C-alpha cells in the first residue's frame, strides 16, 4: 500500500491513530519525507506513506528524510528505525524530531530526562483570548467610541493580533500611542448584569447591532452582547510566528482576542523560571518541536502545543551542547520553509 499524504502525518494529533493502526496491521510502515515540495503550486507539503506485510505487526516506523523527490521503484534503503515506544513516550507520537540531526535529538531527550525540567503547563495556564462573534461590531476606534458616547466603563483596551506586540513588554505608553493613532483597540465589554445607558442601547439596536446579534456565537449566549472570557493575562504568547514565538509581559493591563494566547503564571517564581531561559536556543528548539508548520513558513502553537514547551533549569541548560541545538533549529526552520528556504 502506498499513498501521497499531507506532511501533517509527521505531527498532527489525528495522524497518530492512523500510524498506530497501520503498525498494528502491517509488518512494515515507512514514511518518506521531502523538504522540497512535491507540488510546488500548492502550499501543502506532501510526504509518502508505504506499508507492506498485511496481517503482521510493526514494532518500529521506518523514516526517510530527503531533500528532493526522485522516482523510485521501491521505498528508500536509507531510513531511521524509530521504535513505536520511543515515538510515543519520548516524542509525543510525532515524526518531526527526526527531521533534525541525531545529536540534536539526543540533547533534547537528555533534557527531558532531567528531574528539574518542567513543561510550560507546569508553570502557567495557557489559553486563547475571548471570541466576540463579530469583531467589526465589538471592536471600536477611540474616535468611534467617543462619537457613539460609549462610557469608558464598557470599553477595554485589547491586543487583537500578535503582530502588534513589542518584543518583551507591552507598556501603557504603547497603548496610548495606539489610541492616538485611532486604532481599533477598544473592546465593547458589557457585563451580563450591567444597566445599559441609552447611548449603549442605541448602538446595540443599530443596523450593525442587529446584524451582529444574528452571528452564531452571539446567538448562542445570553445576553448576546456580553462577550465571555475577557481576562487580563500576565503575558501574551504569539499564536503564529515567523522566526520564533514572542512572550510579552502585559504591563498595560490589556485583554486579548483568540488570535493571541493568554498566559497566567501559577506564581511569580514560575514566571521568573520561564523568563530566565526563554531567550535560549533550547527554548527556540522546543517551540519548533512542540509547534507545527503552516504554509508560507509560519510556525503555529496551539494551546496544547504551547503547554508542552520544555523549560529546563538554568543549570541544566548550561550543559546542553549549543552546536547540536543550533543545528536542530536550522533544520526544522528549513523544513518549514522559513525565510523562503526550500
């Protein structure tokens, strides 16, 4: 049996049960990955899936990683033998780690075994921001809010996209600049039991309001105009990134949409523990491994993937071979075509 399959077979949660099923019913399961696109006109990367010996059982996955596709009569003779147990227990049922050199995998696995190592989820709660149901209605420019006479008590400054975030800290001065530039940064934030002034009722009953209340998310909540899950996170974490994800301290007291991850640390010590190693190459590699590539070279971190980012103790990090980690980062960025690499 042979198929052309999406490269998601190397990382997607829904791909793992398929590989487990094939391993339980075939003697040989072989994945062949290609860095150069099989179909250049598509944004989708594609790999090959091969299985033989139906009725048998495979205790390993064979994995070949090639730069370019060349016609072949049989699967490649050069392949890694990945024990099913290792694939499950060490690599979270992902094949992406095997796109990088063995030295990088060994270094990463050694940190995983260290008793002082944490995952992001051990230090913080990571979730998406609020969902309005109709962003155009619920997000206002300062000039619009003034014209509509919306009271300040019903407005919250918000981060709508991770692209607008500064490098490390979001200060109040930055939000003030957004206000001066009349950006759409104000969320209409009406508590469920709030008494509504006439100006707010007028906006809710406007043509835009009547259209917004018919949106699915708005129809499913009571009252329709009260956006749930509006919070003030300690930090923001970018959802989709080019070079690497950003972790930005929220010194401005903003909230955020579901296009940005909201991070709440379990304690001040937990925040310090992560920030002390966040700018290290090891954390960059962990983000590459735990996240997954999108078309155009972007790296995406779902909340569950972000929760699995590996956070070593500084003392552990000091013993990690820097060259191996750097080579691992470069390999994974090349495979997701970051910066136009093919």
